[in-house]
C-alpha cells in the first residue's frame, strides 16, 4: 500500500514537472547592446616618432586594452605566432602613438573591416620603421574571420601601425598578418559598422566617429 502511494506521488510530481517545463517562459535575453560614444578631441595629426623595438624571446601572448570614446576593446595579441608584429604594436602603444587617433576607414561590402592606427587619419600615416609579414592565413573563403585583428599594408614589408578589426567573416588576399583577436568589445565595432559610412558609400570614414584615446598593454 505504502509503495503504491509512493509510486503514485512520484508519478504526479513527474507529470507536474513536465507540464511546468513545457509551459515555463524562457528567461528574457540580455538587453540589446546600445552604442554610447562620447565626444572626442581626436583628429588627424602628425605621426609621433617611435623607435623600432628589439625583438627577443621568450615570446608570449599579450593583452591590448584599447580605450575608445565608444568603450573598451580588448585584443589578445598573438605574441607567440606573430612576435615581431606584437613587439612593434606594443612599442607603438607604449609610446603613445595610437593616443587620440581616429579609426579612419570602414568597409561594409565584400570585406567587413574597421581600420585604425593611423594618426594622420588619411590611411597614409606610418611610423618610421617597417617589418615583414608573419602568421599569414591560407588563401581560402573567410580566411579573416570575425574578431580577427590584422595589420594593414599596401605591400610586403610596409607593415607599420595601421591595423584592422574584422567585424564579419571576410575573404581577403592572404597578405595581412594576423596578430590578434578581439576578446571583448567586438559589439562596439559591429555597432559602428551598422551605422555605416559617411555619404552611404561602401567604404570610407565611419559615420559614427570612433577614436582610440589610449592603449594599455599587459
């Protein structure tokens, strides 16, 4: 008799829990990201002279905390796979090269990139030193995936301070060093990209002004 009651009680609990599970309303998702960009004094200016770094091991990955007027973007820099590039970017960051610089170019068709790292904001600015490519991807579809950070160049050995953040999978010639990946703040880049380019073009200055105020490396 007792066993029968226990069995019935267990069955009732099971049925009730099943009903609750099927009718329970899922918890609402977190609120959609809202871009909040503050006014910035950043504008095109003369390139600051930074001496080329000495590259020596042991090599290790680093974190770049990029403080922008729209929030912080954190990059895991691949010091093991791209030691020369990461050493160069670290030297530039620590020397204040990127401070008060505009992210000067956005592409919204075919490739999906936000370009930063040029103090002149013209796409022509560069430090006094150059370095070769490393850690290149293979030539394949979407070889520069979402979140990847690459070095922009016009030709081999012209790598400098300009870099791009991929906000959506992109296929590019495998000519651009992959030196890191965004691990926090990619939603900022995506929101800037969503606002588009000035004059509605596929590429050009982003309509929403985003500027690097400073960069901390650790």
